[in-house]
C-alpha cells in the first residue's frame, strides 16, 4: 500500500515546493521550528557537556557538528533508500523510517571511535603546531563542508559528504600553512576514486541487470527460472552484504582474520539459500508467467539491502561529524595535537540524532530526485543498483581506495539508465531490420538536465568546500 504524499507532507511538515524534485528546496514553518529546536539542543549540549574552560566555544562547535549531521542525513540517505522508493518496494515514509533506524544503529554501535583520522590523513601532523590555529582550522573546515552540503541540498544534488570535509580541510591547510604539508598522494588517490568508482559501479549494475534479463526475463518459463535463480541471487546478496558490513560497516569494531571472514560469508550464503528457496517457491505459487511477477519476488531482499546500506553509511559517515568535533574540543581543552583518544558518548549521540532528524524531516526531496529524476527504477533494477553499490564499495575498501558511497550509488543508477537506452536502441534497430518498421526518435531514458546538474556539482565540490572553509578560517582568525 502506497502512502498518499499529501498525508506524508502534512505529517513531516513539508511545504508544497518540496514535492517538485526539479526545483530548489524550501523549508516549511514546521521544519524551521524543528531546526531552531535542534540548534538550541545542540548548543546547550555543547555548553554543559563540553570543555569547562570555554563553554561558549564548545557550544558553537556542538552546534556546527549538529548542523553538519542534519545536512548529511538530508543528503546521503538517498543512497540507501532511493532505489527501493523508486521501485515502489516501500512507501516513502516507511523507507525513511527504515533508513533513520539503520543509520542511527550504525552510528552508535559500529562507528569510528578514534578521532583525528580525517585531518592527519591528508595533512602532515608535524606541520600542525599551533593549537589555536588547529581549532580555528577544523571548525572552519567543518562549517564550510556543512554549508556546501546545505547548498547541495538546496538544489537537490546528492554529493559526497566525505569529499566535502576533505576539501574543507585541504582548503584551510593550503590557506594557513601552504601546499607543502598537504599529503598530495592521498589527495590523488581520493581523486582517482572520484573518477573510477562511479564508472565501475555503473558497469557492475549493467552486468548484473543484463544477467537477470537474460536468465529470468527473456526465457520462456519465467517462474521456473525465478525459482532457480532468485534464491541464488538472494544468497549472493547476503554474502556480499555480509562482506560489505564487515569491511565497511563493522571495520572499526571487528576485523576478523581471513579464515573467519571466509567462514562467516560462506555461512551467510548457505543460510540465505536455505531460507530463500522455500520462500520464493511459496511466493511464486499462483503468479502469472510474466516479468512483473518475477519483479515482485525481489521486494523482500531489497528491503534488507536498504537497511544494510543505511547501517553501513551511518557507521562510516558519522566520523565526518564526530571526528572533527571531538578533535576541536580535545585540542581546545588540552592543547594536545596528538588526537589519540576516544569520542565521548554525548558527541556520538549528537551526531546520530542529527543524522536521524535529517533523514526523517529533510531528505524527501533528495530521495525523490535519486529515485525518480535520473531514470525509472523497478525492483530488478533496484537489486542491480544495490548489488553494484555494495560490491564496488567492498572492493574499494579491500584495496584501500577512498571512495564515495554517494557517487557509487548514483553511478550505478546512471549505469541502469545507460543500459535501458542501449536496449531500447537495439530493439528498435531490430524491429527496423526484421519488420521494416519506421524508425522512431530515440527516447531519452536518462534525464540529461538532472544528470548534468549532478555531475557539475560533483566536479566543484572539492574546490568549493575548500574555498568556503578557507574564507571562514580567515574570518575566525580575524575576529575570534
């Protein structure tokens, strides 16, 4: 059952313009009130639980971290739930609730508990000697990245929040201490990931979808093929997501040795195969021998896939919030630039709450853009997107290549659109040759304007976040 969007809009307090994915987002009065409440809560939390030496600065840092978390929740959630919303596997409200719960669980139970990795991964630690400059610089980078993500949310473009914070740190570092201390090989590796990962995920999605088309949809007895292949595909998904969860979502709390990893993934494959075989056979009884019947059998595994993606995202991207916040407060209080310490629970809770609120109350427009404005998605295409996203991220994590889950997921959606256009063109050419049919104008199955808009914002994310952060750093140094 699909929820009526007007009801959902009244529940979440969205304005009318939020229902038009192609237009810039606007906030309703309810959303503005919620922002004020969350801002006050973050400010007071930082004031009372932060550094007693400078409670006001702690409050400002907590407010900035909460603002960053809210924007990440509003932007990145589209990666995990947009395919299942576009495929009408879950109504929008249920998908957002699933994402909020899974993101919060990942942030609280499987997140990075050592701060400072982001800063010292891309800037030489020996070049950072002034604690005051560090505090101003990290605060500027955090605020600059949050402002840029907010701008992307305004124009409804899914971007990499990791690239935003990295761009902010690099912008501040170059402005403050020059280009020398920046670890450019690491920046080059990140840049390589920008270009390669969406292409690889697009190719993976195309291959997966082509396989399903050939083995399930283009055969005579579709239901028999579904009973044979769908349990294997579900088992493959369970295996891949177990590997994805261990390597990406749980890497910070559990790093098993290879024999344990192999045993765990094999157990996931066998368990999923044993459970899904009887389920698919029962679910397929009485269905018509049509492609639509086959598509309906992918609904349940897609819900699980959306939950897995959201959990892993929450576990990883929370570091973009709590890492800088904790580092700022630690250096402010102790002047220790080593940054080897544990993140306080109140900062984790602040980040998790911000993510959850961003998902529930501010992500609808972004989800609709990714779900409907790039190309049309059905359950089988959504399965290919989920598998391509998880496999690409897992492979990148395995070889140590920094990538963006946002770009990988959207790249997979682009791949689906490219494949659809290719199939349409090939089928049309076949009809022209075999039947002498009149050649028709080629349908565009990827919305070019939205695709160009997304790619353009991707291209300027790193320098834009860096420029904003460097400007804020100059302001902080001049007036604080």
